[in-house]
C-alpha cells in the first residue's frame, strides 16, 4: 500500500542516504582544502566509537556511550546521535 514502509525498507533508504552524505562531505572537505578553507565534518567532534555504534544502527547504545564520554544530557546526546 502506498505510504507504508517496512523497517527494512527505511533502514536501506537511510543507509543509502548516509553513504551519499559521507561522499558529499568527503568531496566538500577536499574542495575546502584546495581553496584553503576550514571544514569540520559533522562527526569530527563525536568520538569514533559513538559514530560506529550509530552507523551500525545501535542508536540507544551510541547515545548512552556519548553521555558516558562527554557528560552530555540525554537530549543533547540523542540530538548528536540522530545527526550522525
């Protein structure tokens, strides 16, 4: 039925979107470097462990780990993880 999506369909869509965004950020970083401009990727300030958990689909675990590592509130950590 139109407008209904399975969890697998949505997950595949978000994975594709995240891959595309990662490539765009890589290109933007390269262009910025060539132009002598600063560029900080959105996940550059997030601990690698948290990024890996989030990208693997472990959003709650990533949020918890971010809070442990940074002392952030739940809402702050959730916003960071959702932004990855």
